[in-house]
C-alpha cells in the first residue's frame, strides 16, 4: 500500500551498501528524517558522519507519515501540566514550535521545494463533553502562553460542537524534504549507505569508541546514534518503556472546497486526524486514525471501514473518492515523551532517538538538535526533558495508563460500529 508521498516523488538512484571497514566521527543507524536531519546538523559542525540504512528511503517511517508539523502533541495540555508542571509543559510546546521553525529555516536556506506551508490546526469536538474539555484546554493554554482561539460550531464547515484553533502550524511533503536534505547533507560530506543492516553494535577502547558491524563491512566511530523505528538490539533499559501501535490512513480526492486547507483532529480516544491540501485541480484529503496496539489481531479492512464511517461524518461519501490506503506504525512511550540521548551508563556513546508517537516530524528536528549538542558538548535546554535514561514519574504512568485504557475501549467501540454498519448494509 503506497502512501501519498511515495506516489508523488522522483526517486534517487539506489545507493551502494557498505562493503568495507570504515571510520568516522559518528555512525548513524537509520536513514529516515531523524537520522538525516542529525547527520546534516553534525556535518555543518564539521563532523565526519556516515549513515547506515537497512533498506532505503521508501521503507522508512517517514514515507508513511501524514506529515503534520505541529507543536501540539498527542497528550492534552492539562495532562502535560500535571505530569511535568507548567514549566515542563511550556518547554514541550516550545521545543516543537522551534522544531517547525528549524525545518522552515532549512527549507529556505537549502531552497527545498517540498510544499512547506504554514496552516492552522483545529481540535474539534464531536459532542458537548468534548467541548467542555476543549474549554479547559483553552484555559490552560493561556497559562502556558500558547496562542489558541476558541470557536463556536459555525466556524468550521462540517458537523462539530466547537473547536480550538492553533495558528502557525505547518505541513509539507516529507519525502521531497528528506530526499533534498540527503542531497544537502551529502554535499557537506555525509556518506549514506543503503541495504546495510547493522547486525552488531559494540564498544571499543573501554567505551571510548563504538563499532557498528554489518554483513559485509563495519563503521568505527566516536559515537553511534540509532534513529530506527525500534532501537537496535532492543536494549533492556528501554524494552518495557514503550508500546508499538498501528495507525490507518486514507487518501481521498474531492472537488468540494468547503473545508479550509489545514490540519484537523477530533477529541475522540483514539482520535482521528485530517489533513486538507489544495491541489491544482482538486483537494486532497488525508484522514487517519483507529490506532491500536500492534499485537491486537484485527483484520485491516475492519479498521478502514471504521475510518470511512468517521470520514463520512465530515464529508458525505458521495463527495469524495478514495484513492489510497496505507498503514503506519508508531511507538508510544509510557510517559508520552520520546527517549533521546544516552540510555545507559554502561554504553554512554550509544545514543538513541525513539518513541516519537504521532509527532515524528517535529521530534526528528528536536532529537537532531539534542544529539548534535550532546556530541559537541553543548548544553541543550531540552536535554533533561527528553533524556533517554530518565526515571518515569508515578503521575506520568497513571495519566498514560488512563489514556491507554480509554484508547482501547474507544477503539473497540469504533470497531463495533463499523461491523454493525457493515452488517446492516449486507
């Protein structure tokens, strides 16, 4: 199942695998957006960087994202405030806001044509209880210095009970950005190897160096950085701290122009997310959701049926045509924040960036800066917040447990409605 992005790019020639033993300052395992952004920032600082990609760009998680650039992460602001305090919640918001700015700056400096566009993001209610939650979110947003606007139901051109607008968010074409960024990084001296699966990662010289070994070659470096979906070798320090989820996505086209270009998400649990792109001849709709734990054995088509049911509440079924379906996989950590940096005192030069949840695009930029600063020995204002070796607070565990429980029962409800509707039609 190809995503929208895979269908609309010009592929670069395949890169060769690693077939020899080499040395560098940093070896990055994973050539998606996080790995490529990190390589680019480090190369700009004069570091010799090699990137080892197991397959190629088309198999990266970046190819299956819906490519939101949002400073509002999946966890409510009230929950973030209770879990991390007002200052911590402010820092989370600020880090994502700055991440969007950094990506925009790179787009401008490298003259990258990737359809980058600033848009508003709307959180909308589908019932009165959800609207009460949005009102509470609006109040905490003011305390956290987050610019948000509360709207009546009439503001959006589809059925809702009110919405919360967050301006100055963004969207882009992730693979056009990634491919161009790889070219820019290559000009700075970064060397990329594809079809190179790292089979072993070990410390050398009493932990002062790291060796990444593949089937036909190896890379020795001062630091290794793992930016793959699942951290290499599944280190035990992170093993029980995260869960894998599947998310389902539809692409549809419509000639209707009632819904403004932008980003939308409802307040259900699990929630649904909508991206509207105005193209030359029609509008593209990218609609996703129905997230569930990866280990739950559910037929894919049932999830897509439920997704269509929810899309029909926004746009009548006779007003759009489905053109693509695909799935994405995300990792959710037990406290809602990713793990970035050193995860083990025993392996201080093995760094990771994982657990981006549904905010992979901005977390890629956040992690690239934190990892760069760790290697350069610079302070980073977000280092401790996202530190991979942090201890999880009890309040964070409890909040995420409640969220996960609500997500499970919400998913079961959505699936039941989809099956009921399917049965009534037959």
